[in-house]
C-alpha cells in the first residue's frame, strides 16, 4: 500500500503557540509511519512559514526544534 502524505500545521501567532507545538509532537509520536508520510509546516509567532522535515528514528521520539525549520 502506498503511504499517504499528511501535513501537520502547527505554531502560529496565537497565545497557544507553544501548546500547538506540543500537540504536533504528540501526533508525531503516535503516528503510524508505515502508512503515513508526515510533513511539517511551522507557523512562526510573526506569521512566517517554515517547512519542517520529519525524521523517524526507530525507538526515539520525534521532536520539533527550531534547528530543523527551513524558510520557504
């Protein structure tokens, strides 16, 4: 079966910015990487966009950090 690509959009200018990042991490730590290929789209507090490459390392949690965001 072919993997479905899904986009996880998180962050943003809301006061809930940090909560959104935590929620995105929770999704990634529970997603079935055998069936889905997630991509991340981080919205900065100033309204900018950053593409986030997601790497699934077997046995390790996937965590978003500012070092993995690339400017569009």
